C-alpha cells in the first residue's frame, strides 16, 4: 500500500464509508472504532480482502476520481476487439471525468444502456450518471441518486474488469488495480504502465504492472 497520504479521501471515519458498502462479514470484523479509511484499507489489503478493499476505495474516492479509476482499470484489460458500444461507454465515462457536465452525465447513461449493462465499461458510465443530479429522465421531477450508488457502480466496474478475461488472474489484477486506485487517492493519475488483457499479460503479477 502506498505510503503517500491519501489526500483525496475526505472522510475521517472508516465507518462512514463502510456503511455505504456491501461488505463480507470478514471485512466488517476488521473495522475498528475510530479507524480512518486509510487504516481500514490497509487492514483489508493486508488480510487479502481485495474485493472488499475495492468496494471501500470506490466509495471513499470523490466521484470523478472514482470513475477515472474505473476507466484506468478497464482500459488496461480491454481486448483489442472490444465492440464499439463498449468503447463508447468507456469514452463517455472518460468524457464526463474531463468535463462533468449534465449533458455528459446523461450521455454516459445512454452509452451504458447501449451495452445492456453487460460490461465493466457499462458500470463506469453508470457511475458517472449516478454521481449527482437526477436519475429521472430529463424534464421529469428530480430523483436524486442515493448516497453510495456511484461507488457501487465503480466497484462493480473495477471488479468486473479484473475477471472479464482470464478470471483465474483476477486476484492479481485486483492487487494492481488497488495500487492504481491508491495512487489516485494520493493525488496521482493511477495509470497502469502495462495492459493486463492479452494472453502474454495474463501472468502479470503485482510487481509487473507499475
């Protein structure tokens, strides 16, 4: 886990983040009173609870940083023959990160619908849509997204990206993805220096991706 302060995480209590997440019982047993999100993440990662750590980090990051993290992970595992709707969903999520306008937020959801919500990129785009504003169609009475909904979409995107290809490598990919997310939380760009999608990259371990 990075030694840099996770300055993008604004919550002071890990419990405030955990209460938004769907976590395994074993992960909740690691939650201590007055624990910081940083310390909780370290405890989860140290115990090998990587998927739970992804869920916590997805909720702890601000929405733009969280969606960017999902985009980084998806890009690293995207096959070269990915269909156009998947590429469009990923690009729409990235577009919202760079310009989080209402038009881009709604365009992200439309692109997710075009994928039938069947890909990690779908959920990155949904994470952008659920980041704020109304969930109702344009012009209808506002329906605010419940707290934590964007984090759930981002967590789903990151975990799906880890197992979409060669799922036996999913745990190693989650380790690399957590390094990326923690770098973003510390103020970095989180970029993975190698793709993890091809057959040659399938054996990439934790130390091979940074």
